[in-house]
C-alpha cells in the first residue's frame, strides 16, 4: 500500500468534498480517500503508486484544482 497527500483548492462545502472523493475513488487501485475541507488536504491510500496526472484529471473532473 502507498499513501500520498495532495492539496485541492476551491472546495467550500461537504458536496465539494464528496465530489472530489468520488472522482479520486474511481481511479484504479485507490483503496481510500480522506478529504479535509478546512485545509484542502486529500490523503489517498492505494495498492499502487498513483500517477499525478491521474489525480489531477480526477480533481479537474470534480471541478477543482490541485495546488
């Protein structure tokens, strides 16, 4: 298992958190996603090393940006 932390900007509510979590959870190999609304921190635990481009695409699809 690997764990990586990212920062997402633009989230303002629980719906934002849910959207980001849902998109990242759809990446193959992702086991869990923990999103902190107050800091924008997103911790991703996965079976494999997730490419930054995959996370960026998922966050963009949710309507937000990686910092």
